[in-house]
């Protein structure tokens, strides 16, 4: 009979967990899981393995040199973010900072993907709805805000990822800078992206939420900084056996077992405020939130885990994971990485712009420029790295990884290879990569440890925030009103066509309502003393907020005159939408209603069933579809939301 070698439970866990709520959650999930949260939390059977499976380091040790040596095959825990290059404003660490403050930086209409602890299924909520859920006690459901990407929002400039991530992230080092800077909007819709927008997430988890074992999309590595709260991670290494077990575990129906019990190696680690966790590619992990938590994280692909990244993509193909839940433009990224390696080591780039784009760039900057170089090194042509005069040794992970990428692209059907439009001759690029792999197959592992990443845009590889914040695309010296720039539109159209997305958009549309010009708010004057008035240009401000005075807030905002029904495409008066139409709303009231939950606009006669009208806001209701899908929120709560 085997001896019980399990260690004592952690005092941190036993002191902080609300066992009554945990027991209640276990009772609700008894028909879904063969294990209980109380059992896995109070039993430290995976504590003994964390010393051998996890590296605990200081920030100054997490460098490119370390990654070149180790290959980044173990999770790294940094208890203090000093010397890590991770920047978070000091005021974010105050006790009063919470989700309401995050909403002011991100916006109330942003979409949060919330995971239900009971069903392990996600639902979309606006940031406003999420804040209302967060502050109400007791909580009827245990949700986990697992996904909210905030790049290009006001919060973006306040959070700077660790320096090592900025040094090796393929989105920074391989994706063309010109395309990234074309991204103007902070949308997370895949069809509107110009680059993989997965670099900055905020994760808001309520106490006692649990996310079962999973793989991060695209085999990405993750940095994870815990601002507030307390979390517990269970992690399993990406061995071939574990990946096969995981695939079978996801497919099996019925009650779920605890994956760590039968996996080939599993460890548990507790993450407290101020800790930064680096999770390598392919590690299968589960997370339990002990206290209400706020964390910042980011996903990144890099050259030291290419094999695991491709393995995870194969698993996603087998499991039929939807595109909306996968790494955006993963295949396109592989093409750009191959080209960057060839360019940085040999100086021969396979990127070639369309002729229309070349003409446009020459008109803006002169006939003497090389449009392809200007595109690659946007605003940094003079700082572009020279072709190495001596042989540069690559790590074995890089050499094998480049070969695996070629095999990955080769086995895909032609229509799924997603060759970027600016790589007109992919076959020549593949041939160059094969020659490159053959030339570096005998590289010395010791000489490959240089502390310098091969992929770079400048000689010094400056990744400091002041340098990265600099706008790289220069403004044209003369106005060219007649000249069109079809490149961005064509590129977006090509990517959207290749993807063929059929999923619903994951972002609430923006339909700005107009003032009624009759209520007390519309007739009031600016107070000239509030922060919004002081920011107005007419009162000497900079005009950054672009918001009206709170005293002039309209109490009955109207739908825009050009608003159209999503079913018949006619406006509120049964005619073709015309933004220049002049209508007296009092004599001819509009016959359109906007749903407060799904933001869909319809005529009442275009709906099978009538919705629940919200009397406090003109032309607003909760449509029949939202009423039948869920009973929450009630009409009273909806009125408060409005």
C-alpha cells in the first residue's frame, strides 16, 4: 500500500479562502466535476514539485541571455518587479483603486469576456455591466473577467510590459511596423485589426472563481503581473504525453476529472500582489482566485518555443477552436518571421509593396527613397542594422523552429496558407529559409548565447518606452488631396476574405444619440469650473477630453436621424436613411427602438414579439431576444443602467 506523502496545507490558503462559498460552488458543480475545489485547495500534493518545475528569479536575471541558454522551458516567478522593466503607475497600487477606475481608462462600452465558474462557458458583458456585477453582494454567479485587451486605449500608455517581452515579442520584432501604426482604432474586432492585438490584457477575477485547465491561444507565452488579490495556479509541462492527455480530456464528455491528478508532472504555486509570473508556451494550467483580483498580462510569440507554439496550433485545429478564440494572424506571423530572419542575417527581404503604395510613398517622400526599406524600417532607415559580416550563431531552438515553420506552412492547403499580400513570391522565401537552416544546422550552442536577439529593427535594438512612443510614420510634406491610399483598405479586405469570419462581432457598436434641445440640461449653460469645461478650447484648455459640461447633460437623448432598422434597413419613418434629413420629432416621433443590452435597432413591427419599453429613455427597450435569453437584468436594473 502506497504511503501518503502529501504535505500540510498552505497557511495562506486556509486563512484566506471563504470555505462556505467554495462548498456552495462545489455543490452546484457536483454533476459537472469529479473533484471539488475544497479538495484541491486543502490538499498540497503538488507543492513539493514546484521547487524543481518553477524558477524563482530576480528581475535583472530575466534576460535574452537567459532565454538563449534555457530556451524558456520553465515558468519563472519574479516576486518583485524591480529591474524587470515592468511599469505600473504608483496610484494603481492604492487601496481605493478598482474596476471603476479601470472603466474610466478603458471605457464603459468595452466588451469583457466573463467565464462562468459553474459551466466554464464565456459570456460577453460591457464594462458598465461588469462594474455593476462587481460591486453587488452577494454575487448570484461566480464570474471571471478573463479577457479585455486594452491596447490603444487611455490605459495603454500607463502599462509597460517587461523589458524581456519587448525584446523578443514577434509582434514587436517581426510584424511590419507600418502595418502596426496603421491601426487607429482600439477595436478588438478581428476584421479591423492591422496587427495581432494581444499584447496587453487586464484580468478582473472575483473571489472563488475557477478556470479549469487550458492552453493559451496559439501556444503563446504569457507575462502575468498581479496588482491586487491572491491567485493559485496549477501547471503541467507540455510533454507529448500531457498534450495527448489534454486533447482526450477536452474531448471526453460527462464529469471532468482534475487534469493534474493523471498528468505527467504537475505543480502548484501561489501568486500574491506584486508577483510577476512568466508562463512558457504550451503549459497546461488552471487558476483559482482566492480574493478579488486585478492583474495585467500579455501574450507573446517568440523564437525560443517555436515547436510548442506549432504543437498547440495543431491541437487547436484538431479540437476545432473558433478563429475568434485563436491567436490573430498566426499563419501570417509565421511568414513575417521567416522573412525577418532572412533579412536580418542575409539582407535579402522578400517583402515587396504593391506598385500603388510605392508611388504614394515616393510622392510623399521623394523619388530617391526605397519604398520597401521605408516600409520595413518606418522612419528608421538610417538606424537599420547592417548585414552581419561574420557568421551569427543561432540557438538550436531557433534553427529547429525555422524548419518546423516551413513544415507547418507546407502541409497546409493552399487556401489556408494566408500568404501576406506584400510577400508576392513565397516559394523563393521558403527556399531562402531552407538554405539558411542548412547554413546554421551546425551552429555552436555556446556561441549562440550572445545576449542579443537576432530579430531587430535598429542597430541598438532600443526598446525603451520613450523610444517606442515616438510616432514613426512621418507626415507628408505637402498635401495630396487627390491621392488615395488603397493599401490599408485592400490589406484589411484581403485578410477578412481569407478568414471568412462568421462569428458575431464582439464589440458594442457606437451609435451616438443627439440632443433633444428641450430638456433643462440642453438649455443650461456651461459652468466653466468643472474639469470638462476647463479642458475646452474656448475656455483656454487643450481640448483632450471632448466632453460636455455635466450641467448640460441631455436627459432625453434621441436616436440619430439616420439610424436604420437592422432588419429592413429603413429609418424611423420608413424611408431610406438620410443624415441630412430634417424632421420635427414632436410632430413625427421616430418609430425605432434601440435595445439596451444588445444595442440592436429595430422597428417594433419587424420583431416577432414586442420588447419591454424603457420609459426613462426615448426609443429604448429590451428586445424580445434578450428577454427570452435571460431574465437579468430586470427592467428596474435596466433603467438604472441607462
